[in-house]
C-alpha cells in the first residue's frame, strides 16, 4: 500500500455531489468530509473484503444491509446509482450512524467514470 | 489482567433487514471501551458476516462475546442445518444462498473467507441437522 500519494486524490463530498449531479438524502452537514478512494459494487461481501477508511461506496442496492456494511467498515458516505431511492428506514439508519447518502441518476459505470476522471481513484490494496 | 466483560445476544432468523444489529452493538461497545479502531473494525466485519450467515443459512441463533484487554472472543451458535463440507464452504465463491439473498448483496461465497481473513482464529464446529458453532478470536 502506498500512503505517500494519498493526499493528491482526496475529494470532498461536496465535489462528488457536483460531479455526479447528486442529491443528498442525509448527511447534508457532512459535505466537507474527505474521501480518498472509491469502491463500486453490488456485492456487500466484496465491499467487506476491502478495508480502507475514507472510501466512498457506490452501489445499485438500496437495502439496509448496504448501510450496515458501511457502518462495519467505517465508510462515511454511500452513493446510490441509477436514481435508486431507498426507503425511509434506510435513510433513518444512515442518519443514526452518521453516514451520508447521495443519490445520482447516473449509472454505476458512468458515475464511477466521472469520479475517476476527476481524480478519485480506487485503492486496490486487499487486506 | 483486568476485568472480563461478557455479552449475550439472540439473533432473530426471520428478518434479514435486521441482521447486523448485534454486530453493530458490539462494535459500539468495543469503541466505547477504547479498543484500537482497526481491531474494532476487524471484529465488526467478521462478526457481521457470521451474523448474516446465521440469518440466511440457519434461522438465527445466539451470540456470546467475551471481552478481555488483549483478546476478544465471539461465539456464534445456531441450530440450523449444519455444513456438509466445511472445506468446500471455506472456498471463496462457494455459496448455497438463493437468488433472494443475492439480490440483497450477499451470497457471494465470501463470508467464511472474510471471517478467516479478519480474525486471528476461526474455529467451526458443525453437525448435519444439529447446527453450527463458529468461534472467532481476535488479538486486541
Ligand atoms: N451457519 C451456517 N449454517 C449452515 N450453513 C452455513 C452456515 N454458514 C455458512 N454456511 C454454508 O457455507 C456456505 C459458504 O458461506 P459463506 O462463505 O458465508 O458464503 P455465503 O454466505 O455468501 O453463501 C454457505 O453458502 C452455506 O452453504
Ligand atoms: Mg455468508
């Protein structure tokens, strides 16, 4: 793992919101939070196989286990792609856990591509 | 050695949406006790995979957590169907989970491998038709 070059790719949630034309469903007060890499997946066990703090999770799933997964991994923000809208209980759980939720109309591929293009890369270190 | 804290939980097997509540509680307790965040995260992830397994494969069960300054032990016991071939079950990607579980983001066959990866000790005792007891140990 390379710790040295991490600072270069730090991105604030406010910038991510802008790049993805996203709507903030909870965590509007967290937009100054930094992330330094992103991970896009609909497989929560794959998410759980990668440990990294300050990671942004992009997913097409909107069930409570996505928030639980983020909670276990200390992930501070989730982006739901393809315009998926979670139930109120999912938003409430995220709110209770201090996890920001954004939703974008872009598909997974386009959302990831836009962020990557702006400098937010992935951290492929496996534990 | 300082005091030992023991916690006991029942895990409801009918409600997948609530799976993870126990892991969440334990994570919170460990954080409050001041354990290293990296250790807490490992415990949370491994335990969460185990809790999910109890719900999707075994209709719930009981979890006992013993917390000592240098060691955290999590025992997850169910009276589910048991695991016919443990070596196979430990293989990355092997899963008997059905479509409904996969739609929710689990059932990729990474749970047991993740539990092994994040813990400092994994022991599984299983008997067909009787149940499975998974013990996870973590060095704090
Ligand atoms: N508590 C359990 N009771 C019965 N079978 C289990 C249990 N835990 C795991 N298994 C079996 O082991 C397989 C692999 O488990 P795991 O690696 O967690 O993958 P997944 O849960 O994604 O299927 C499961 O598909 C299931 O057949
Ligand atoms: Mg599993």
